[in-house]
C-alpha cells in the first residue's frame, strides 16, 4: 500500500472504519478508536497488534478538536489514558504543522500543556536513583528558573486511540521524575523497552483559556488545585515592601527621637522608702493634664521578687488606681555560663483629668526568695508628668514591618501549598 503525502484518511486495515490522518509526517502508529487495532503508519498501516476496547478516560477533549494555545493553532491527534493507583487522567497529543508536537493533559478538571524541552537543563538529567540518594530535594535549572523536586510517578497506560509519534503499548509504564517551580513543572520521563528519555515542561491552563481555545460548551471544573496553578496576588509585592519598609523606618526614627528628647519633669523626686515603714502616702502636684503622669518603682531583689500594693487618688479624693507592681531578678551559672533574667523596675502611666494635688499610697509589700536569694529592704518611688508615649510609634513601626514581610510570608505559604502533594520526606 503506497500512501500519498496528500492522504487525509484511510480505512482501518482491521475493521474497515474510516480514520482521519491528522498527525503529520512523524506519526509512527495509529490506534483505531473503534476496534483497538494498532496500525503501523510507517508501513502501509498494517496491523501490529490489537487491544481490547477499554473505557475512555474522562476528558472534554476528543480526536480532531482544534484550538489555539500560546499563539499557535493545535489539533488533537491522539489520546492516552493513564492510571497510577486510584488516580486516572488523559493526555492528548497535539500537532501543529508549524510547531510540531505537544500535549494537552486533563486530570481532575485541571488542564495543562506540555512541550518537549530542547534547551539543556542543569543537571542535564535526573532519575529516581538520584532522588533516592539525595539528602535534600534535588533541583534543576532551566533558563535561570529553579525547579525543585516534587514527586516520582510510574503511571500505566490504560487506553489508546489516534496517532502517536512512537509506539505506545497498553499497560506499559513510564517512570517520571517531576520538579516544580513557581510557574511550571519539569518532567524527566523514562519509557519503553529501550529506556528512552524525554524532558517536558508543563504549565497550567485556566478553564476560561481552554474553553475559548477549543470551543467547549462549558468550562472544566477543577476539583483540586494543580501544583502548577499560579496563585493570585503578588503583583505589587515590590511596591508594598518599599513603601511599608520606608514607613517602618520613619516610625522607628520618630519613636527614638521622641524617646531621646522626652525629659519629663519630676513632680515627686526619687524617694527611698523602707519596706518596714509601709504604709506611706506621698502628695504630688499635677499641672499638665494634656499628657501622661508616670509612677516609677525601682528596687534591688536578688534571686527574689518584690510586690508592691498601691493606690492613687485624685484631688477629689476619688480612687483612680488600685493596683500592684512586681520587680524580680534571678541569676546563676550553668553549663552554658553565667545567666540572669528579670526586671528590677516597674511603673504605671495614667492621664490626669484635672490639675491639683494627687496622692500615692504604698500600702503593702511582699517578697519571696529563690535559692541563695536576698530580699530587698527598700523601694524607690518617683512621679513625673508630661510623659510622651513613643510606644505607639514603635507599634506602628512593627505593624509596617509586618506588612513589609507579608509578601515573603505569603510566598512561603504558597510554597508549602504548592508542594503539599509532594512525596518527598523531609525526615
């Protein structure tokens, strides 16, 4: 049987069904979708083998459908059904007279597009043996894009129809090592009796894109997130980091400046009080009601803590504050050397409603010792007015700092989501 280069169709040499020839000059075999016969496209379409008809994989794409992807017109010329464990999917071979061959893949409602990689990768090849010997996730570079190991799969062919550029066999298995970047997946595949090696790059296609390209009646409905599916947001990350980082620096500098220039006057100078002489009452005159009044305590506990009970009353003898403050300090030495922790000072701030004479009453003190502890015998108390609060600017700086780091945090979260289905064991 001599075939003309203009031949567009043949009759199956097994069942006589009409078969369209769509796949170009590199087609090796043609599998009849009616009787399952595999025909030799290189030698007059003679019968090579015949497969039992099996269930076609779930896919909205069929032989002969045409669509425009990546600015190229493609036509579906072959369909392969694959299964690994409980997972099943379809891969459709595409043909373009100007751009050769590619793949349209459909799994769980997700559509992806794969093409063979012609440019060298670094390293040039990676297989399951190399993955098993690696202490950390293997990585591969392609055009400066870093791909990180995702999984090793060994799917089995469960269905064949149409034209193919090699001779696939029913139930044949292919070993594929997949590595993932933020925008694509690299698949290093080994198949066939001769262990043929191919590298493919796969990208995700949106339901709207494939619906428009192939004229589908309804868009595919993904039931999960494909690893190559891009995440939303991130377009203004650089702007957010720049503006938020600048605001954080400005807020921090203002807080430090206010703290350095803030020298509020004492309206009760630092006074030492013997704990044995409590309770004691101190009067202090408030004139500035626009800013805060600060009450400060200091003591010298050593491997011990000190608690002071006190209350503050206003010029009308109304209780404003009834509270306690604690000071503690601990130190020692262990295998890592000397250590210490605690704070020997404490304080309280409040905003006075009216000017006048306020009273501070220290009512009771309580101490507790630790190993080799020494209890303090006195406490120093002072009161200042006109106190500014740069803490709000520090909090503002922290908030802008968090906003500055948010894009990186989102990227880390997206990385974990993208690799959630990976079979790599970090342990």
